[in-house]
C-alpha cells in the first residue's frame, strides 16, 4: 500500500470526504493529504477536524501548505484561486 494518499475536496457532502479519508487511514496508509481550492477550503478544514475529533483521535495534523493557483476563466482572463493541503498523519 502507498505510504501517502490524497483526498480532493469538492462540493459533495462533507461526510463523503471524511469516509474517504478514514478508509485510506484504515487500509494501512500512514499519511493522508486533504487538498482543496477556492470555496472548498473551509470544507477541507472541516473534514480534517471531523476525522481528528470524532473518529480517529490518534491522527495528528502534520504540515499545512497554502498557496495560489492561476486558472484561466471562460472569458479568457487569468483568475487566482487559493489552495490548501492538510496533512493527516497517524501517531
């Protein structure tokens, strides 16, 4: 099994991403990175906190990376979108 897994957070219900994260951790992965951008950033933070507080207290928050991506909009303009990566590590 891979040592690191990634969960991309979008617009689905939060518990879908919590379940995906828990599944990765229970299958033997030591580290899961929860990634999101734009309006989904707060949902990614919620996912990390629900996993830590409600389901797996032995999971710790590792490195948190924030950044900006440049995307091209449909009108051809370049738009800056914020990104976040939250690392959840088994203790």
